[in-house]
C-alpha cells in the first residue's frame, strides 16, 4: 500500500486523482499545499540563497541551499533554493510519495519511472552485466514556472526518479512521505540516463515503434556527483503547527 503524509493539516487524505481534480474544477477549495504561496514559508525572491554567490558559471553548477521545515517519522517538509543553472542531479525516492510544489521561479524537470517496476534486474543476469543498466520510461521533460500545480510522484509512478535544473532563481517545497531513512533502507541513489539506442541487450531488444512510443532510456547508478554543492540552513520562516 502507498503510504502518504496524511497527518499534515490541509493535505488530502486520499492521493489526488482524476476524480479529485474534477471536484476541484467544480469549485471545491483546493488542498492547502496547492494554494500555498511563497510567503507562507517566509520566502521572497530577493533572498540571498537565490544569488549565485559562489563562483562564475565556469566553475561548475551553483550551490543549492535547503532547509527542513518539519520532520517526523511519517513525513518531512524540505525547502530547496536554486540559483539559475543549479542542478539537482537525477535521483530516486525509494518507496516514497513526494508532493513537489514550485513556489518561485522556473525549473526544467526530467523524470522517469522503471519500465518494468516489478522486475528489478538480477545481479547475476548476463543481460545486466553492463554496469547495472535498467530500462526506464520518460514521464516528464518540461519547464515549470511558478505559480503552477503541485506534482505528485509515487513509489512506482509519476516520475519517481527525477532531475531539476533552475532556468531562473527558484524555490520549491518537497513533502516526502515517508522521509529518506538509511536505517529503513530508503537512501537516495543517483543515476545517469543513457539514450536507449546506445545500448542493446538481447533480452530487452524492442522494436522501433515501442521504443518511440514509450520514450525509453537506460538508467545507471552513479556516485553522488562531485560537483553537487548542497548546504543546509536553519528554517527561518513562520513556524509550522504540530496539530
Ligand atoms: Fe527529489
């Protein structure tokens, strides 16, 4: 069963689906996270996090700042600040549901789900000898500009593996349920994506039409990228009620 952060006031107890969206269109108030504004978490676009203080563009991607607004065993709320050109590399959210709300700015998002979520590659399988490549399906490849809808990803749908690149100074809120936890085997894994056409595995050979229709790519696990600069700051916005 999918676990989700039902304890947060204002979040829907059921995950939003087509019926929910239809209700919203008929005039019911949207859930609180959907109506959330930057000011609700103390944000304004002239905050120093958005400036590329560290280095000119020639010295790698700009540093990303994040702050944890709330964390419990069930879920966490984390704000991320990205100067222009900052990149959060392709990573996953194992067994997690994530509400992602862009509050300020404009970001390019690219996301994938496993093409075959129920069939993880077998380590001893000859077909996966080429460095643990696993077939994934493109879900989103688009630029989002605030204000925009909350996007939701699930353990095996909605784009569980994703990458963000800020095309303007940006801030977004992530609500992760349950949160990352090394003890509970929910650590973050990073990937690189390789075009489908660059690798051929006999057991996974697909005819051109299917490949085109499903927009496939190979994902390969990588170490956390060395040029990823993440700094954590204390949350300084309005307090979040524990009720
Ligand atoms: Fe993420």
